[in-house]
């Protein structure tokens, strides 16, 4: 299959037999909830999702609720993730936690480079890449978030911005390590705004990302999962998830509502 990337490059993606990428629905609870509301939501999701949904599901509560949530998810089909870790392995870094620490709580995924961290905490592409490496070193899966601002989209530089963000991570690690990452495309203008990229807009960027990766490694490009995030809700999930290069969703606000999140998981499992 040949695809024309937005950068104007022809990229060739090999149809590798029956290459199936399992869908992943990730809930990013951000800085919301209480200890008891987190436990109630986790317990509810564990019961609602287990055995009935045919996609991978992970929830990322605030760090201080990891223990509570891990206990509620024990034995269920819902995995545990962290929203952030530091890239260092120990030391005098007040207020931060390491990848190894969240792994001890049972996390198997960690979000890195969320746009809120890039903007509020000035995380550079290089730091994001180091965090992804730290997560891999602790045998967890980094979900590397990338995305453009509205001004960048309007200026027509989306492909360049996303390319810089993705290539910084690729450049920091071996192709084998990069194949262990998940990418989440989250246009910043769609986060928490109720404004979603149309399925076609999202698909165009996802295919562009896959092409950038294929320029280095066609097999990784075929296998890597690319999630979409930004105002994903029960009523727009199926249109987005039906796109050939969208392999799941990173859900913010709607992941705090059990029925809404379960409905998104169900949309991914069909
Ligand atoms: P919303 O789904 O609330 O737009 O948030 C998206 C997001 O930032 C997930 O990481």
C-alpha cells in the first residue's frame, strides 16, 4: 500500500499478512476525584468491562490513588496506568516519582508528554523521550502524547510539529524499543473543549504519523498503536475508531463517567 504523507513523501506500508492491531481505550482521569470516588469508579469499571469488551482497557488515576485503584482492579480486565513519571531513577527530585515506583503499584502503562505537561511543566521533546525510555526500562508501555495547537494547525504546520515530537522519541531509542511504545495523537485544540477532530482529520494525521515511522521501519509502522484523544465521547467514538489508522482512544473527561467510558470501550470492541 502506498500512502502520500502530508510532508509530500510517498511512503510504502507493507501489508504484513493479517496484521491486526488490538484496540486500546485509555482513561486519563487527570487531577480529578477523591479516594472514595476513584475506588468506586474503578470497581464499577472492573465489573462492567471484564469479560464483555474485546479491546484493551487501561485507566490512569492520580498517583495518590494508585494503590486504592489497583486493589479494585485486581483480577479484572482493566489495566492500571500512571499519568506521569520522572525520567530519573532516584535522587533529590522533590515531588516526583520514578517509573520503578509506579511499576510497584502494578502499573503497566504510563502517559508521557501529555500536552498539559508540555505546556504547564515545560517538558521538552527530549525530556519526553527520556521519560519514554525510563518507562520502557521498567518494563511498562509508554503512551507518548503528541499534538498541535490551534495556531499551528491554522498555520499549516501540523505535520512538522507532530513529526518533530515523534522523531525526538524515535531518535532517543533503538527501533526495537520504539516498537514498544504507543503514540497518542491529541490535538490540543480538541482537549476538553468539546471540539473533536472529524474522523477524516484525525485519520489524516494518524496516517501521516505511520508514514513518518515507516520512513525508518515499515514493520514497526504497521504494528504500532496510534490512539486518538480530544473530546472523545460515547457518541463520536465509533466514527473515530472506524478509521484504519486509529487504534484506540485516550479519553479525558468521558473516562470519569462509567457508562460513557464503557460505551467507548464497547465501540472499540466491535
Ligand atoms: P478530553 O477527552 O477531556 O478532551 O481530554 C483528552 C485528554 O487530554 C486525554 O489525555
